[in-house]
């Protein structure tokens, strides 16, 4: 014999079961209703090939789409990859059956060869909320630089090193350079016609008084090319000395009296036969600790401010003596403020 089920429990079971069935039917009906009123974005084409274009040209294409759903289509935003801009439709809400367009512009200034870019249209279409469009182009060059970029090996301060770049046309253009420009204190420029050839020689030289450290920039060559009237040539390099120190100033900021404070300088030896001889620091509130490099290249010097320094403005100098003929003495200023606790 099976145990008897109480009537109240039986009624509760059937009520719960009926509620589950009803909710499922209601959910299905709501989903069906939602699908019946959902927007649907359809593009006439989702890709476009501009074909051959010249570097420097800007080309545009309009992607036309329509809302083939029953609900209002809302264009939330349009995102593009590098080199493209896209104008969303002026009316971002498109009613059922209506059409709109997205204007895409491709800027070819920094590209060459076969190039492919994407545009993502984000909308409230439940089936395709992120619609991806593509554009392609084969970017040709009217004028080129050989080499395309210039790299200087480390150049000792006081010296001038020259790199030569050939500027030539790739079409039947009778090339003429109008002017050249480089917004960098590290380099100077000179150009001339390459004999009887339809080409130019451009010299990029480091300045003798160029500041120490790494430098980088672009040379802009302005030509008579109609479609590519500016040619950009990147350059990179570093100006060095026998010995370089970083930082070139030592700041303790504001410190509390009686508090020992440490700062460091990094001393780099760029010439193998140069050695560090000795260090002097003034006033005598400081102590020094050298952490040498066994390869005599990258040394670390700790400058420790002692606890007995009086309150007030802190001013001094670190002097680094070397065996370099050009840099026998490097002086690094020290400053800060000491306050009562």
C-alpha cells in the first residue's frame, strides 16, 4: 500500500504546476510579441572596395541601410578603426520601412598597399546589434623616400652625423621639392637635385649643439605632387656624451628635520676607457654610497641627506670627477626645503 497523500498538499502541487505552465506560456507569448515588434537592420552592401588610390587622398562611400523590422530601429553609435571616420545618420531613429545612410571617409595619409578597415554599427537590432562593415583600398604612392625612415646610431655631442635619403617619384611626375621642414632641435636639413635624374637627395644631419638624450620626429618634404604633396620621413636617434647623468638635478622636495632621506643618480659611461675618479658633495649634510657596475657602464650613486641638517632652504652641489678629456667634471645641483617636525 502507498501512503495516502493529504488533499491540501495535492492541491498545492497542482497549483504550482499550473503556475509554471502558465508562466512558460506567457514567456513564449511575450517573446513572440517582442519578435513581432523588433527592428531589423539590413544594409544594401556590407563592404566596399575603393580600388587603387594614391597616398594622401581621401575617399568616401555611403552605406545605405533600411529597417525591415516592425519596431523602431535606433542607431546607438558608429565606431571605426584607425584611418576612418563615419557620420551616423542625422536621424538616429529609423521607423519601419524607412532608409538611411552612413557616410564613411578613409584617409590614406599613413597607409600604403592593400589596406582593410572596419566600421561597426551598434543598434537595438536584437539579432545583429553589432553590424560590421568593411572598406578596402590599394594605396599607391606618387613619391617615395629611400630609405623610408632614418635611424641614427648614438651620436656624441659636438659631432654631426649625416644620413642621406633619396626622394623619387613613382609616376611620370616631373618632381620638384618646394621646401623641407623638421620641427626638432636635434637635426638640420639640406636637399639638392640628383644630377640629371628625376630625383632629389635629402641630407638629415644631427646638430653639433643638439641636446643630450633621445630624439625623434618627422621630416616633411613638400613637393609638387598633386595627390601626395607632403612626404613624411620619420627619424630617430640619441645624442650622447662620454658620461651622462640622470637626473640632471637632485630635488629633495620638502623634508622633515631629523629625517634621513635618500636620492639616487644614474651615471652612464659611454666611452669604455673613461673612469669615475671621485665625488664631492656640499654642504657636508650629505653622505654618498656608490653602487658600481662591474662592466663600467651603468653606475648608481646614492646621495643621503643626514638627520642633522638644519631647517631652511637646502642648496648644494654634487661634483663627479671623471677621466674624460671632454667631461672631467660634472656638477649636479641639489635643492630642497627642510622644515621643523
